[in-house]
């Protein structure tokens, strides 16, 4: 929406009087807005982007198009003086959806394709008279997406800019959306057994690796397992040190502990390529006993 200002003067007998300053706005016939279904982004998890168009005139606006820069930003390699362009997001082919007046369309669909520079171009959009249209598509944070947080605890971000082009106006309005990186813990659990096979009445060790790819440590993680066959005479270690901070029922084989703390991951951007890598935080729990 463009803003303009106007002021008038009158002159009489050599004196000049100035009026107040008025402010006006010019509304474009076709407006654009950008949002996402997610509040933040996670490595390798798709973000659902939504671009909405509103037509305020009494005729259809046809053949509109929009270009999304997919999180373009500048990065200067350590050994270079000239910055290079990196894109934080990768478009998911086949994910595009098209709605007109809130109804999903199955015919005369827009085209979703990347141009030579890497922008996502969506062409062939029609917005009905005094109506609206919407495109939805997925993009995945890639190896150039900023991860983790900066001090003091400010999430790194991806900023997408969508630029609208249409025959209804010479203006090219834009819509900008900035999403922060997820800072919550992201835990996974892997269980291993040794030896395989084990002889009857022999000793066996279960190893549990809990990893955290999130930017925040996880405290007081509750762990539970029921051993079958039931173990007897168990010993437990946490990150290699003996511990008794657990509960074990030798009648049922049920094992629990709520004292696990999993450190946050660390993140690093390659100073030459701009790629980000994750080193997960890890906690290892082992339970050894006789079957």
C-alpha cells in the first residue's frame, strides 16, 4: 500500500498561509501475504508455506505470478572478500497446492518450478473478482539453514521474501516471513544388546544411547524399559560411571529412572562452504545383568 502526502497554501496581501498536511493511501488491486503452518524450523523437517492473494476489484486478475527466494542470504567465505549467495530452503517437488476462495483446485493449476538462480517461481495464478486465492507448498531446511542460537539465546532465523507480479499493477509488492530455528530439545533413543547370542544364565548388557539434536539441554528425562527375559544382579552405568539412581523390579523386569540429563547439541558453520553441521549431545545408559 503506497502512501502519499499533500499540503496547500494560500497567499493574500503578501502573506502566505499553509494548510495542514493530509495523508492518503493507494491500495493495490492485488495484495499478497505470506505465512507458515509452523512456528519454527527444524533440520530436515518440511515447513508448509502459505502465500495468500486478495483481489479488491470487480474483474478477475489472471496470470499472476510469485517468486520466493527460499531463504536467500549472503555468506562470505573465510578466504574470500566477495560474498556468495546461499539458500536455506529446498523446495519439495510435487508439494504445491492451489486454492481459490478457500476451495482446492484440481484443474488449471499454477506451475511450481525453480529458475536458473534458484528462486521458486509460481506462475499461472488467477485471483477472482473481489475474491482470494492461495498457494501452499513445502520447503525443507537444508545444509545452509542456520541452526541453534546466538548468545544471548536468540534463535537463528530463515527469512523468505515472496515477490508478486501481475498485470493489474506495475508495482511488485512483497511479503516477508521470518522463522526462528527450533530451540527445544530433540531427543532420540537407540538400544543395543551384547553379546549376541548369549548363553542361558549368561551375562548380557543393554546399551541405550540418548541423543539430543536440539539447542537446549534436556533435564530430568524419564527412561523406562521392561527386560524380557528378566535380568538379575544388575549393574548400571551412566556415561561410564556407576549409578544407583534407578528403580528395578526383579519380579517383573521393569526398569525406570528419571535422572537422565542430555546435553544440548552444538552447531558449526563451515567457514569456506557455509554448510552447517550438528554435533548431538549424548548420554549413554548401560544395564548389565544375568538372564
